[in-house]
C-alpha cells in the first residue's frame, strides 16, 4: 500500500530541484535502487531521494538545521548509494 502523502512530497521536491540545487551525481543508472543527496539549495536545505529499480521514488526535503549528517554522508558518497536487491 502506498503512502498517500508521498506523491505530494515528491512533486514539491522535483519542482525545486532545478532552482539552486546542486546534484552531486553522475548520470543515473537505470534498473538499480539508489539513494541520492541533493544540495545544498540556495535556501540551505537538502533533498534526499530514494528511488527503486522500478522507478518509484520518494523525495524528502530536509530543513537547514537538520543537514549536518547529510553533509557528512554526501562528502563520502557524491555519486549516491546503490542498494542491491536482496531476495
């Protein structure tokens, strides 16, 4: 069952990605699960995107005061984190 609120979060984040967001990634690979950290945007916020190999995605906007841990991980995984499908 999908979270009814997730699509609204994703749409809001997608609209803002082109507005000052710095994507620390290479071209996305298709067919793989991935977690990406985008930012900082002009307002200091970050966006964390979770994307499945099937193309479903959830993006979460992280406010300025909560970004310290994201900065730490973004420095260590500038091309995102690919997550294997374990079955």
